[in-house]
């Protein structure tokens, strides 16, 4: 029997696509799902934006059957707004609701949302309980080890969140103060997982940049699955490569230039379909570097792609790339 979030079976050792702002949108999620991701999350959605019906927030509620199981992730610092946002999310019919207690960026954390709530654990527990009570869907949490070096209370915090009814927890192995600097500390994630009082799935996150790293944290800390973020950007093949490595101890061949071009074109097409031509093209610009990472003398093509605002022209440049670098 696989790992379960509530009664949703997500496989024996699920690979979760991290919710990344301006990255984990439906076009990107579609590719990650196709290449082996087991569980999806939306980009994080502001609870205040949802209850005000702001277009930027409600657009993120778009979920599709092919990407299930999926969680809608919300953030905010007001308990009543979070409760109301949970009820709005439930209508979009995700498999679960995820609470973001991990985002470290100033505009979120310094307002007491995201990782900011790690400075007020009683409020974090109360808010979680209210959200659990507001929905029939399973509720999960994504968080960090603590606010800073002196407040790494994650072992106790995870237990308290489990006690008020969450069905899984994903832990990023850094404090808020670290942002994304330094190394993720997996020892504390392991302590949460191996706490005899914990019975919900514990997923680890942070510095998962190779199949070897996944194998290492799986064997060393016993986590129930891993959440993959930056390693998947421009590399949706990463999930299948991890699965292949865990099964065989060997790597799949690297995607060819043609594979990269084909997937980049698919990504561009879906991005334009979902966001319209102007925004779809603009938001793809951050992905080109990642799709063609490691190719020498690629700079001129990258500059051409990021300066073009025309779909046909970008596709033509991609065709050139396919011929020149194959």
C-alpha cells in the first residue's frame, strides 16, 4: 500500500512538485506530470486576493484532471480570511488544501504570513485548526525548520499541527532567516519523521538536485517522499530520472537537444493558451536559460528568444537551435 494523504494514495515514495511562484503554473505542471511527478501544488494563492475575487488569485485556482492529485496552496496572516479562502478553494475541487507556512520573502513573511507565522506558533496552530475545520478535504502544511537558528522547533510544531488534524507535512530544511542560502539541514526533517508520535506522511524539501541526493535522504532519514523545486525548472525529466535511479541505480540518458526543443515548444504553446500571447511569452522568458543549461555558445540564441515577443519567431529560433546543436 502506498503513502496516503487522507484516503488519497500517492504511491510508495512520491515525488512532489514544489509550489513555486511564477513557475508552478498549469503549463509547467503538465510537463512535470508527463515526466513523472506524482503530486502537484498550485502556485501559492493569497487568501486576501481570493476573498476579494482578484483575477491574479482566482486564475491560480485553474486545475485540470490530468494533473491530479493536486493541492491548492494558500497563504495569509488573518485567520478568518484563511478560513474563507479555504471554502472558496474547496469549490475548485482539488484533492487537498495546502497551507504555506514556508515562504521566506519579505513582502509575505514580514506581514506574518508564509514563514512569518513561525514567530507565533500558537497562532500557527490555531489557524491550522480553523482551516481543518472549514473543509472536508485533507489539509496539508508546507513549512520550514523555524524562524532562525534559535527557534528550530519543527519537531514539536509538526506534532502540534498533526494533533489539530493535518494529513501530511512538507518541511524545507532551512530557517526563514537562511532564505535559500547555505545548506538544507535534513537531520531535523529526519527527527520529525522518526518521532514515534508522528503518523502522518513527512516529506522533505531542500537541495534535492540529483537522483543520488534523493536516494541518500530516503535511506538516511526515512522520509515518505521528497518535494522537488528548483531542480525541475527547465528539467521536467528530473522526476523520471529519479524514479529510474531509485529502481536501478543507473541514470536515464540526458534529454537530447531535440527533446529539449520539443518540450520548450510545448511549454510555450501551453503558456500562451493559458495566459494569452503577451503574458504567455513574457513568462516563458525565465525558462529558456534552464532548458538549455550547459550548452556552450548558446548565449546569442537565448538573447534572441528573450527579446522576441512573437510566437512564430521564437519557434523559428528553437528550430535553429535544434539543427545547430544536435
